[in-house]
C-alpha cells in the first residue's frame, strides 16, 4: 500500500469516505428500484394479478416458484406484460406475499443460465 501525504490516517479516512459513498449509492439504488417497480406495478393491469395468482398456486403445489415457471404459464395462457420490467414486480418481497428461499439458474435459453431467485408463497397479497 502506498502512503499519501497525510500518512496512514489519511488513507484510512479516504477509505471510510469511499465506503460511506458506496452505502449512499446502494441505498439510492434500492430506492430507485422500488420506485420503478411501484410504477410498473401501477401500470401492469390484469397481468400482474393473473401472474401472482398463478405464482401462488404453483408455490402451494410445488413449494416454490421462479420467474421461469411463470414465463411458461404466461406462454400457455397468452399473458403479456405491458413492459418487460413487470416480470420483476410479480414476486416482490413483502408486497405480494412471497419470500426468497434461494437461487437457481434460469432454464430459458435467452437468459444464458443467469441466476434467478427461487420464491415461496408465505401468505398475504390476495388469495
């Protein structure tokens, strides 16, 4: 590690400032994500409630659900979101009654095996 003109104390101070900025950025990012999901949810219409109903039913039968499961149902029932971000609003933590229980790799080829969450319906939302 290279010392600056203020010595080690100056370096530690700089690191502390950077960590505070990262935390501020992280909090701002979360806030912006939630605002975006709120907006998508407001405009999603029947798609969101239909998909949440399917997600609840799937989770009750199988003990878990992923967005991959929901994309299959959407294809079977010809359900289409108004915006691609509506997929992220379906299984929102706390808002829809689902809790994350793990991760898996997506089986949808266009997702290139990206990591996705596995969710469990814990109640709440609309039954």
